[in-house]
């Protein structure tokens, strides 16, 4: 592939491996994240917020 001449095959392999791992991590944490499972006590309203906060 002459259009990829500055890139050697090892760097290309590393690029695809890192892309694969990144894609898998994003999918894993996307499906593990559950917004209903968060703590309900960290909920702030404008009425109960102090001015020093």
C-alpha cells in the first residue's frame, strides 16, 4: 500500500488493537452504566442549596 508508506505495519497493528480495546471499553461501560442505581441523596434542588455551596 503505497499511500500508507510512512506507517509501518507494527504501528498499524497497534492502532487497530487500541481501537478495538477502546471500542470494547466504551461498549462495556455504556451497558454497565445504570442511572437509576445512583445515590438519591446527592440530588440538589435550587431551594435547598446554600449560598456557600
